[in-house]
C-alpha cells in the first residue's frame, strides 16, 4: 500500500503509515474491552433475547453517555467554537436520484467472493493472502485463480469477485415496486450537498465555510466485525468545508492537523495514531485525495476517520442531475464557480470505541489489581459519584442526596451505596468517573467532604457548598489542558 507523506503537513503533526515500526495496542485482547463494555453497561448485542442480530449493537446506560459526550465534543470543536461552520440535520431517507448523482448506485461497492462449498461470503480484500494487494489487483476478475485463494473456513473453491453494493434498499409507500425504491443513506454527507443553496441563502456564509452533521448511516457490510468497529448501522460525524478550488490543498492540510489534534486532545495516545495516504487506485469514487487517520486497535491499524478532497464531484453532479444552479457567487471577484469540498468524515461509534480502548489500564495498588478507564473528563459517562462512608447514618445519606441533586443541574452525577467504600471506588474507576465525593461522619460537623481523583487517587477536603465549583473548575481545566 502506498504510504507517502502529504506535501506540506508538518512532520511534527504525526506519523505516516510506513514511517515507523509497529506500535503495541493499549490492550492486546479485544475481549477485555468487550467484556467490560457488557459487564458495566456500555454496549449490549442488539435484540439479545432473540440471539442477537449480526453487526448491530445497543448502547447501554453508560455507553449512551460516552457516545453523546463524543458527539458533543465534536460539535463543540466543529461548530460551537468556530464562526465558519453551521449545523444541519438532514433526513436519512433522501430522493433516490441523490444516490445516482453521487455515484453511490454505480460505485459504492466492495469486492465479494463466495465459497462454492459452504456458501459463506467474504470481502476479497480481507482474505488471507490479499494483504498488500493494490486496488487494481482487487478489481482483477482472475485474482482468485491467479493467487490460488481458498475459503478460509473450509478451504473450498471461491467464486471470482463481484461488486456488491453496500447500500440498504427499502420501499417508500405501500407498493413494493422498483419505482418505490429508496436507500438508507450510506453517508450523511449528501444532506449537506443537496442543501448547499439553502445554507448559502439562509446562513449567509462566505467561502470558506462548512456544514456539520451528526447522524445515522447504514451499510450492508460484507464482513462486519471487531465489536462496534464495523457495523451495519452506525453514526457519522461529518463536516463538509466548501472552499475556492485553488485553496482546497491548503484547507486539506489544515483539517488533517486539526482532526489529529481533536483525538489527541481528548486523550487518544498520539503514539497509537497515524496518517495513511490512499493510493491513487484506492481512492473512493468521489475523492481526489484521501488521508485516513488510523488508530492502533487490538486487531491492527485501522481507519478512524477519513479526510477527503472531494473536489467539485458532488456539487457538480447534483447540479447536472437536478438542473439547479449550485454555483457560488464571490462578490469580491465577481466570479461564479462550483466550490471544492474538503470533508472530514468520522464515525461516532469508532471514536467512542477508540477512546474506550485507549483509556483502559490495569494497575497494581497495594497488592491488588485496579482497572481504570482513564477517560478524558469531558467524555466520562459520570463526572462525579457521591458515596456515603456509612450508609446506616441517615444524615450522611441525606447530605449525599443533597450534593448529588445539586450537581445534576450541571453534569451527570450518580449516588451509590451498594458496597463498601473501597469497592465503590473500584467500580467508579472501572467506568471512568473522574471524581468521587465521599461524605463521612466528620462532614456532618465540618461541612466538608473528600473529593478523590480517579487518576492520582489524591484526596482533597472541600466544603460542601464548594463541591460543584470545584468539579466545574477541574472539568474546565481538563478541557483547556
Ligand atoms: N462521507 C465520506 C465517508 O462516509 P468513509 O471513510 O466511508 O467516508 C467515514 O466513512 C467514517 O465513518 C469512517 O472513518 C468510520 O469512522 C465510519 N464508518 C464507516 N463505515 C462504518 C461501519 N461500517 N461501521 C462503523 N463506522 C463506520
């Protein structure tokens, strides 16, 4: 696979694929994360009581908090903190012509092979023996024969590859006929393109400006797997940056660096991040240039986010297919032109999964194993747990309840009295709660509580009335660190 360093991106920004030896993942065994996710209520198999449905997962009470926090952090960085990007929430179902004009009906496909004995289907590029093949090789109809590829399960003969379109189709209205076919969107991006004129007219933005969107996308993946890494229903966080064509390369470089910083700033270890440039024959049908931000998962380096220079592919094709004028008028130069698009395309599930994996650590404390999710406080499902040292003392419980209900106006906080204090601390460490507030007998006299830090385990004595200010201060310090 070609791995070239993009012109202009500072070396210090990160490592490029091929420039370094392999890096160890935070956890070698993915099952450690899968089991924690299930045990603590982050992620459950969908429809589990019916035996589950392949490649769909449900986010439990803690998982939904983590994923919401990831989406919020993304929105804050991409929309709230910038004046040049506005939000959008387009429909999942769109006019079917959108997917013809975008090229997805013709080209959004993976190479599929089928075993002629057991009829299992595989993505060609994931079969053992295809590592390092170029996209051109993968399109060769004789590749199976040429490389002697066999079914990885029973060794049976495989069919030549055929292109399998990944879009889910359904019918709109009561009649199931060809004319009623609609698609579940395979990317959120198209919503921004078909609304380009609406946004220009209403938000009155001048180039360069962006449209950000978070929402579900669906792909009928041939080989989903690795837990929530590749699923058939997932959420994307995508931003389309509309620019003057000649400035696209410099905006591309700038977004690469910003998106890297976003992951690193929220706690992903930069040693486990890298860029990977797409080879020319590997580029998606819409891309002039594409660089993936990859993360070192327990199952190898894999894409976390893609940054794409989509040129005028999308607006140009929608303009031709719809007959609408999607050019931009630049009042300064008095020119009409089709803007280029620099896209940052991230997955909310993949980002949450990455932060979860990267946060995991095991330590020994006083001869005992301590499991800690060192999540960035912004991402932690609960910011604070309020714990009574003695749950038999009603005054202590009442004070705990008062503190927790005061905190709940500003953040997710939880009260727990179902175990001894040591066990309660371990439980909160394992789900990533950055601070535990403990109310003890002295609290009734001195009106102060202990605030314990998850990472350092240091304890501060803080006045009851100061708890919220104290935690908000630490949250804000973590955000600006
Ligand atoms: N609009 C461009 C686009 O969709 P992509 O690289 O195909 O680009 C962007 O997808 C991101 O969406 C990926 O980097 C990944 O984080 C996420 N994603 C894509 N397919 C996924 C799947 N089957 N399961 C989970 N996340 C997925």
